[in-house]
């Protein structure tokens, strides 16, 4: 996992991400609905979000729970510019790799939306994350499952190491009680494979170097994509969001 490249690609997509990230925004809104249902009252006083990106989920967190402290983190330092409105309201932004940082140890809610799939070692992060939470703290995140962007992976044999829901649950259960988990499959339609590639580039999710092809390779990709996943009018791209809310086990 080339974290430098990942940060670079997301930085370049700052201005196009909001228009292209409809699925991610829907996922964030669904996660907020789940948190309102499963988090205890009163609302969490200190919230840490890693991988905040352009801060759509961050704003929903702030508007919904009005935490006393909101700490935002992203691998890409340029994302701080997207959080200025929240920083002006008292939020703190910390740049850096969440897998290597140390977050405050009195956190009520540690959360993330559409980020964990970029981690090199999620299991190690799960082990360390309990130290950031209060005794009754919660860890809530969304990520993507094995069917995510299956069209791309089936043609290129490249992609992120997506983990199944059961694997994530098994890795969490030594440290957490699973309060809620679910997964869904959704599909987006695009005019052509080139529009799919443009969409991925403009959301910054090409951190695996996916688009470095020769013209011949690109033509082959487009032909295969249409043959396998197209019809007379469009081609499809699959998203496979996973939602997990977990409560820290008593020590």
C-alpha cells in the first residue's frame, strides 16, 4: 500500500470528489442513521474521525451529535482546507497516517467512513483502537466488501484487499462487542468504461496506480468491460458497503 501515492491522488481529487462521491455520501448518511439508532444517550462528547477526506461525514457527525470535541484526521494534509468551517467551530485537524498516529485516550466515539479499506493492517489497528476509547466507548466504521468494484478487479486482477464482513467481525470480537453490522450491494451505471475510469480518478480512488496503461491495454480493458458488464446503453460499477458499530469490551 503506497500511502504517499494514496495521499497524492486524493489531494488531486479534492475539487471533483464532492460531485462524484454520491455513493460515499449515501453511505455516510446511512451510517449517521445507524449511529442515532445504536449509540446510547447522551450523545458522545469526544469524537475522533480518521480519514475525514472532504468532511461530508464530519459535518453530519457535528450536526447530529454536537460533540464538545471533534478531532478530524486524514492522511492527506490538504484535506484540512476542506474542514475550515468545522475548525472554526472548534474542531481539530490532525494530518497523518491513522495506522501510525496515537489518538486521545478519552474518546467516546472513534469513527470512519469509507477509509479502512486503505489500511495495510486493519487487525493491528483494531487491537490498538481500544486504548483510545473510554470504558464504554464505541468504534463505528464503514468500509467495502469483496464485491466492491468487482468489474475492475475481474479484468485487471488488481485492486484493494477487501475483507468480508465475517472476517472483520472475527478480528474485532476479541476487543469489541458487535452492536450492529450490515452489508449492501449497489450498482452505478456509466456511459462507458472510460467514464468509469474518470469517475474513479475524480474520487481519488486510483491510489493503486490503476490507470497507468498503454493505449493497447486501455483498449483491451474497455473492450472486456463492455463485453462482460455492458449493455446497449451503459456499463455497471458495483459498490459493496459494509457498516459496523462495535462497543469496547470491559477490561
